[in-house]
């Protein structure tokens, strides 16, 4: 698995009983995307602490501050230069492998984007840190892609949805899935497909950053699959007992069929030890009525499945 770096968008929500979340996270994964730098510039003391609390081979990527592209539209204003300088220092402190730059929807359609991006990429000095560019809400033009290629920058995509349009030996994929507002988890087939695409011969290295509500579990399951060829179970049970365990996490009652499908249908459960199924498959078969307990839901599923 040496060519893969697998992790998630931050460690703040990584659940540990007590102690250091980042230290525990870095023991489970070999990579993390630092998202907090998109909103504010952290202190040098904080950044040094992040590096110190992780193993020597652990990888960081850093999100470029949003004002650089959103507010200042990549133009080299005095404030932008100061922000870029701060970001460069963070990347050096962390020995970050990647700096990710988000191009917002309104800038993607700018006719001068290619020239602005060229000036920006020519100015930033990051040493061994690669620059990755994500285009939000639109596709880059051929001229823009050529600008990336000319400056050894990488086109970031969600490889579960699309393939990068620019030639690069590095894949950087921010994985959100197919749900609304990141409410999604990848099933076994989807993770297997991600692994197959990321293993393509054109990529010398693939960096996969999961961002859905199950991002830590998605990353762990893909890591297990790459190491063993098998996916781990999600629950302690199988069949409807597994579905019951999944619904028990946060389903509220009384509720309707449509609400169950909307709020719980995206989740996976263990149909067997080897097969994961999306809850929607069974919840959509329920009769239209109000359900007062999980047991009533499961009973209706049993009746409709006979």
C-alpha cells in the first residue's frame, strides 16, 4: 500500500475515549488534510505541535486560505502576498506533501482564470510541496489545465465521480460521495472502484482524502481492503439485526416511511459477513404508515420480504 496515502479531512471528530485525537488518528492513518487553514491562519506553535505529535512518515496536506481565491481572486495584492507567505511557512513546518487551492464557482468562469492562475503558481514557492487545484461548480478550460501542467500542479477531483482531466503522476482526490451535504458512506463496490482507479499505471502516488460523515470508517475500510483484499464488517450482527443496530444510532420515532428512507436510507448494514447492503433497499419496501419503534419497522420488513 506504499503508493497510497489514505485519510480524512481533519482529526477533530476522530473519536477517542480520552487523550490526543491527532496522535490517535495518526496511529490509524498515514495522511490527513488540514482544513482549518482554509478559514484561519494557525499559530506557529500550533503547527509545530501538529508535526511533533505525529510519526516522522505521516503526511499532511494544507488547505489554502479561502481569501486568496475567493476575496482576492488570486491577484497579488499586499494582503494576498502576506497570506501566501503564511501558508508557505505552514507547509514548510509540517513538511506538507500537498497544498490544496480551491477555485470557487464564480472564479471558474472567469475568462482570465488561466492567466491569474499562471501568475499565482509562478509566485508560490513550496519546495517539495505539490500544489493541487480543485475547481468548484464547473470544469476548467483546456488553457487552465495546460497552466496546471506547465507548473506541475495537480487537478483535484472526486474520483468516485470523475477522472482528472490533466496529466499528472499524482492523484489527489477529495471524496464526498453521492449524498446531500456529505451525508453518505461508500459501499464495498464503490471503494473497490476507487482503489482500482487510484491504482492506475499513470499514478506514481495516490492521495485519497475522505470527507463524508463516515469519513474515518470509509478510509479505514479502504485501507483494510488494500491490505487484505477483504472488507471488514460494520456491525456485530448480520441481516435485520445488523440493520436494527444501524437504525438505533439516531433514528427517532414516531416517523414515516419517507422520513426513514431520507434520513436512514444512505447507511450500510451487514446483510451477511461478506455483503454490505444500503438500508434504502429494505426501507423503500415498507408500507406507507407511521412507525413508532424500530421493532415495528423490522417486523414490517419481515412481512414484505416473505
